[in-house]
C-alpha cells in the first residue's frame, strides 16, 4: 500500500526520533522528578499571539520528549506521580494552544478579511475535527518509523505494522489562501493529541506496561511531529503577509497588544449594552464581544 508523506514531515519525524534516543540515553531520574511550574509561561503577556504560539509549541515538544523518553529498565510505578504531574503541565500547554488557535481561526481571520465573515462555532469545529484517510496513513507510517528507530519503544511490535511503500513529496506550495485550512488542521491535531494524554487521575500503571506503552507513546510522538510540520506550513503562509500591503497593515495592527485593544472594545460594548436588552444587541456588538472573549485569556 502506498503512503504519501512529505519530505518535510519525514525529516521532522526522523529528527524527533534522534532527539528521543538522545534524551533516553541521558535520562536522569533526579531531573525527571523535578517538575517545572508552567503557569508563568502560560500567563505571559506583552508578546504577539503568534510568538506565544511558537514558544508554547517548543515547550510542548520538549515536555513530551522529556516525559516519555524513559529507559525501559526504569519504567515502573515509581514514575507514576511525576508522570501524572508532567501530563498535567502538557495538557495545560495544549489547552492554551487550542485557545490561541481558536482565536486565530475566528477573531484573527475575521479581522483580516475585507468581506464579512462568519464566526467558527463549536459545532463547526466538531464537524471538522477529523483527519483524512491519507493523513491517518501518514501518521501510521510515522508510528512505524518511531517504533523501528526509537530505543524507548518495543521493537517486538513491528510485526503489527506492515511496512508500506512511501512516495515523498519533495516540495509543497503554501500560500496565504491555505491559512484557514492549515489552522483547522492545527486545531484537529491538538484535539487528537490531547485525547491521547489522559487526565492525571485516569493514568494507571497498566499504561507503563508493554505493549500498551509503545502503542500509546508512538502515537503521541507521531501526532507531535505532524503538528510541528503543519505549524511550519502555517509560518510559511504568514510569510505571505509581507507580499500583501493590505494584510500586512492589518496584521501589524491586530496581532500586537491584542488584550489592550480588546479591553478598550469591552468598555465600549459595556456602554452600548447597558441600555438595551440582550435580544436587541446588534450583530456587530455580538461579534466584537465574541472576539474579546476568545482573546482575553491568551
């Protein structure tokens, strides 16, 4: 069976495997027991949403690698508590990234468009939160490569994954018109990744046993490498702003100091909303309020 996988995704997956192997070799139980306080990073202000997204993606990457690059000889119940606490941090990062992405998909894109645009609803997000057959096959191939090459994963499970012929796409054309689709794919991958990371209370010792651990962790890393590949394409799409004067002026205005701007809008809306009933609020005011609520916690 032929699997179409881009050269960029394949390269990122290989680089991730090398990093996992290096981290596993250098594993230090004392460092593993030391849990970082992630809250100050999540609450950081004064930077653009895009910059914060990049910072959080790097922290997600390092957090997943350090959390799951565990030599099998030390993979035991002693690690359950630190693993739970690390998972809690990772889930917090993913939740913040999902909030940022929701803002980018709704308020941000709406600000950039000249014509009227619609707000992305939770129902629309639910309907779009699936991966295409080709993407699932691409992820399965990434899982195969991870199990085959990552020292932390059990090679006995390779027989369960048939090696597939792959066609590498040398180059993909990314344009500003792809941005909405790319952001939607970002959100979908974040949802799938979060689903693979159970709440700390639901983590049990059985998940550290084989073959569960290898199946579980290989899919987490496969989703991570694909997410990072999609986010690289997102950055390429943003680069197109430099070639468009209208959009460049809009992004310079909208992407910096978002909370400050939205706070002003909230004050204006408060004045307008006070004398009227909720059912008589104009669509414009509703839209601005929606934009504020999507940005206020970023």
